[in-house]
């Protein structure tokens, strides 16, 4: 991918301006036929590159490490960012290569062929139209509550996405725009015996996916940022902004052990709090009034059948409205 990625980098940096095949060939020090062939191959993979005569441009910026690095305001998160053309899953890749990865390293892919969602579900990540990202953490001591890390991640995502609209969180890890899911979080941990080798925070965002390319069975539940805002999205701004917010919340939390700054974002932007929902476990379904998110990151609910208030910490469950997703 390196050569094709060089073309993507050049077009992304030039965006919204056009480049000529000639300019590109000269900048990359190859002959023009090489560039034409690589652009053709990228177009066949659905990367949004238009070519008219000798002039080419992108419909919207594509993932590019130089573009992200320019915008990143962090000390260690995203230093470095690795970008792959195609992986089975960025989480699986991070797990398999964990011993070579450092605290804060980020793995990105233009496309995933076996993306993983929560509860053993699949996650679709179309080439050039979505963000698949895994962030590796190697904390000095194990994180006492992973539920807090999910909420920290969700808050950083909400802050980064706020520029594009009124984005909500559906506890524990769904990010919602216009009542449909646009992003999800999957956190995995890797132990060697009893010692924590690393935490992998997987984030999938539907940035520029067209509604017709969303799997049929998800049409009523899922959308993309582009569909929700009618704007094409620059994934590099979004990734850099997320990583910058993430580091601020994370460092602040490690120093203070106070989750309030990010939990208040999750409470304010919660789509569930103050309403009734079905809590669906493997073996039962109960309706509950959703009260708040407590200081451990758990969901505080009052079950309508018993009127008892409980804190849900397990994320192995689904939350649904009467006949709708949110
Ligand atoms: C969910 O909402 O079910 C979680 C989706 C998480 C998807 C991301 S995409 C990047 C990372 N790699 C994966 O295989 N999954 C996560």
C-alpha cells in the first residue's frame, strides 16, 4: 500500500484542490503510467477519487498519517499512528502484535475484513468510508474498572464528534446521531497469566458510508456521519481530535482518579437517562426507568416490575425501546 498511500497522502493534503497525474508522478518520482494504474486500482476499491483527463481529486479527505500528525496535540497517544490498507480487524492485529506495541500506539485501517463488534457481532468497515481504529494502553497498574474506560472513550468521541452535530451516547458504548448508531467501542484486554499485557480500545466510526451500503438488517438502526449531517467528513480531523480529547481525559483521570469530567459528558449526552427501556439479558427482558450513570460508570436503573433500583455493570446485554432502537 505504501505507494498508493503516498498518492492518498498527497491528494488528502491537497484537498479540496486538484492535482495532475504529472504533478503526482513528479512528486513521487515515478513515471505517470504507474500513478494512473495505482489510481485505477484505488477507484476499483471504491476510494472516492475522481479523475477527469489529467486532473484528479478526492471527493473527501482519506485517512493519512501526515494529516493526522499535523493536527494531533498529544504527548504519547497516537505517537505513532500506524495505517494499514486492509486488516481482518485492527483489534485482532493489535492483540497479535501487542508485545511490539507501546502505550499510546494507534492502529488504523482503511478497511477491515473481519471487524468485531460487541456481543460477538460482526462490524462492517467499508474501504475509504469508515474509520477502524485500535488504541493500545499499557497502564502501570490494571484499570480497576473497565466500565470507566468505556465511558472515558465515549466522552472523548462525543467531544470530537460534537463539531458535526448533537451526538448522543447509548450506554455503554453506542454513539448515536439522529436516533441511529454511527460509532461503537469494543474494549479488549490481554493478560499473560495474571499480569495485564495491554488494553485495546477498538473504535469503529461510519464516516462517509452511504445509507445504501449499510447492511440491510441494520438499515433502521445504523447510519453514518455523512448521512446524518449531509456533509462529507474529514476522518483525519476526527481521529486527531478524538485522540487529543482521549489523552486529556485519560491523563487527568490517572492523576486525580476523578471520573467526573468525562462522566458528566456521558450523562449530559445520554440518550437513555430519564426514559423507560427494555433491558434484555440472555434469559430475560425487563422494563426499567433509566436514572443515571453512577461514579463507577454503571447504569442506575429502577425496574418497573419490582420498583427496585440497581446498578448495571455488565455490558453483555442489550437495551431497546418498545419497538425502536433508541
Ligand atoms: C460495537 O458497537 O459493537 C463495537 C464496534 C467496534 C468496532 C471497532 S472497528 C475497530 C476495532 N476493530 C474491530 O474489529 N472492532 C473495533
